[in-house]
C-alpha cells in the first residue's frame, strides 16, 4: 500500500489554529476530563491528540495508531506503529473517545466493519466513536484537473462508505466541521509535491509537475478555501 507521510507535515492540518479549532469542536461533542481515555486510529503524527492531552491534563496519554512510522510523532501520546485492525483485535483497554479522522476511506468495506465492531466493544458506556471524512458536497480542496477527476471518483466510494455507516444500528449523530484555510500558494504547491493527500499517491512525477503548473496559474498568491469535513458520532448506550 502507498503511504501517506506528509498529511500533517507542516500543513494547515498541523497548524496550532487548526488543532485548537478541531479540539474545541471535539470537546463540544463529548465531555472529557483528565481521566478520559482516548484512542486515535490513523493518528498521523498525533498532534491533535497531543494538544488535547495537554489541554485536559490527561492522566493517561492518548493512544495513537498508525501504519506509518512517524519518527517525529507527538511525545504526549503513546504512538503505536501498527495496523489498526491488528491492534483492535487484541485490545483489552476501554476508551471514552475513539477518533477516526480522515482515515476510514483507506480501509475496504470488510475492514471498516471489523474496525467499527472492535471499536464499539472497546468503548466505555457513554463513550463515542467519531468518524470524520471529507465532505463530498461542495468540496473546496484546491485541485488541478486530474486531481479533481480522481477526487470526484474517490468521493463515490466515500459516499458508499457513508451510506453503510448510516445504516448501522447504533445511536448516531451527524455534524460538520469546517475550517477556513488561508495558505500561501507556494506552501500548497509544496504539499502537492509531497503528495499530502491519498488522491495524489498514484500520480507520476510528470502528472504532479503538470498539476503544480496548473495550480500556479489557477490560484493567486494566497489560497483561501473551506476545509469541510462531515462527521458521524456513534455513542455506546
Ligand atoms: C489522511 S491521514 C489522517 C491523519 C490524522 N487522523 C489527521 O486527520 O490529521 C490518514 C492516516 O491513516 C494512516 N493509516 C492508513 N492505513 C492504516 C491502518 N491500516 N492502520 C493504522 N493507520 C493507518 C496513514 O498512515 C495516515 O497517517
């Protein structure tokens, strides 16, 4: 499998503003205390949970799972380089919050079922699973034409996953998380070059180069857009 190394590598997703805004959103969904236990599936560098850990003065460090061996992971979390399913299968711990942010689309439907079943049984009563994924409706992620085409294709699959999630017989709430991004074009071009999003992983060097040229012409010095996520919250009753 192609790996996502640069998603949160000095991008708006790893900015203090984004993390603060996301964690405020999280805390509105679930009352957490310093005793709360948190698992982050596909945590990347774990900065979001690291920051939340400091904010709440968590007694137990959040556990973050990722298949990518991020050497620069946030040291305020317990980082486990592992496949999420492998970890969940053997897990005996109970959590109050399980976060699956912009990661669910990387699994096939069979594995998504497994992840949800294992996650649900790893929750304390009242605990929640929070799944966030790109909002496929009026998505504003800056793209070049081929990227747009592939993103639209992947949205079809995302919508299918979403439909399956909605069908699950678990108490659920649907909400949105929006973040206003203001990014310098040259930084965004670097993100494209580093293939920050899974859509770009399979592109050839030439396709990336052409895409960079296209974005360079299409956008002004500063790129402004809304990073729109949709969120489903499953609660254990
Ligand atoms: C798009 S990133 C999202 C990172 C983070 N959740 C965030 O929103 O900032 C998806 C992450 O999932 C990880 N991932 C992909 N497949 C995985 C698996 N089977 N088990 C654990 N992590 C996985 C990737 O390595 C990547 O870091």
